[in-house]
C-alpha cells in the first residue's frame, strides 16, 4: 500500500495524491480503515489520511499523539538513514476503547520532507 502511494506521488505529485486520498476519506468503510494510509510532513501536519479525515491538518508533534503515538524523532532518524521505518505503538480503538498494538511502517517520500505511513493491528497479525 505504501509503495503504491509512493509510486503515485512520483507519477502525479504529492499535492495531487494528497487531494485524491482526502477526497476518498469522507465516509471510509471498515475495510478502508484496516488499510489506512497517511501522509505526514516532517514539520508536523498530516497532509492526507484515508481513514480519519479529522487528522488532516493535525500536528504530529502536538495534536496527533493521542491517535498516532509513535516516536516521530525515531522515525525521522530512521527515514533519513534507511528511507523506511518500522515501529510498534499502542492505539485506542475508537469503538471499544481498548488499547492494542499497531505495527506502523513509514517510508520517506524522496524529494520531500514527508513520509507515507500505514499500519496493521496486532489482532490482524494473529489471523494472517
């Protein structure tokens, strides 16, 4: 999923892909939420989010930590040395309120101070 978004950005440009993702997120289905993709600027704001439209414009350094509690400094450092990052974080499920592990993958967008992220919940890994 992340690689497809990166390829789309290379072909169509970051702004066009962000607009496309944000247009598709007005009423995401459960399946879309499982395969959510987001684009984050290293300056902080979420540029696009396929499952949570309310995240767009939120600052990863300040506003988004409740929803995306990763160590952004670790991700930035890994992305600048290897172009990709894996991290496990605890997230609260919106319906049940249960805290679960989420494995998050991030990949640097070449030529931009931004990355594309996607994740999978622990319970999905148990059934994979």
